[in-house]
C-alpha cells in the first residue's frame, strides 16, 4: 500500500541547549534529520516524503541536509507552524497533491533517527486494517500521580500504560478530516492519535522499539551516539 511520510522538523529544540536546532546536529558525521529521512526513503512502500521545517531553514536544508544524498523518494519541503499540530496540518496540506484519500500517511518526528523498516511496515499495516495505528512501548518504571505541591497522590498501575512513539499512521482521509475538526473546534492535541481519539474512533497500538528514541536533550544525543556505536537498531 502506498504511503506518504510527513517528517516534522520545525522545532527549535530549547532543551538541547544548542545554538543549532537539534534536528541538524551531527550524529555519526551526518545530520540527525538526514538519518531520519533515509529510513523512510529506504522503505519500499513510502512513495513521497513531506518535510515540514521552519521557513528560515529552507535554504540550509536544501544545501546541507538534502544535498549530499541521492534520494529515491520525492521529497517536498513545506514551512511549519508555531505548534506541532500546526506543522502537521501544513504537512497534510502539502501531501494532498501526492496522496489519495485511501492511502496511508505516516507522521514522524524528525529527531527519531533510529526508526526501522519493520516498525514503519507494522504501522502501515495497522493503519490499513483499522484506520489509525501508533507504536508504543510498555512503561517499565513505577508511575506516581502527584498533586500541585509535588506530593505523591497515588500510584498508577503501569499495566495499562504505554509510552507512545512515532511514526503514527493513518488513512489520509481520516487524519485530514480529523484535523479539520481540530481547527474548527479550536482544540489542542499533543499527538496525532489524539485527533482520532477526539473523533471517538479507535486507535490500534503495535509494539514500538525501545531504540526508537526521540533526541531532545544533550543526554539523548549521548545515548544516540552509543546506539550508533554498537550498530543498533
């Protein structure tokens, strides 16, 4: 089944404490974002990639992130918005000319460079079956709910808790209509599955990959370098 990937790279990355946005930092001699794009460019079912970035970065991306790789997939650059959900909406608009309603659209964080082919495939298959599919891993730590004074209010069972990753996959028409409702109702969502949940529709979960980390802090970058060093994933 044909899929279009929307890669989100419009953030400024305050937590990285770097003058350079985190998605452009080098990881093993290559920008993090280039590694992320390569994972989708190499996937046989991904027919197009929409790269959503800050408008001011377009020239840099063309001359640096995209310039040194012979891409197999059509990559479209489009400017993002202030919030993540605004950037996804801009990505959906750009994908409209490339994607049929019954195709799959994958939304992925530009700073998750270790996403592997098997996980992308599982998300595509899950979305084709149910309309919406996200990867997640079980919570391994004990979870505490706290009050406004940072005092423990209760212990939360981790048996039904999952830590969500990307890519999140959807039928294109479903996600597009969902975001139209988000805009119409002025809702705020923290991930794309939240759009589908707001519509009262089911979201399938498939097992995520613990190595599929999101690089947001200097510590994450150190972990990513270690993952790369041992040849994972």
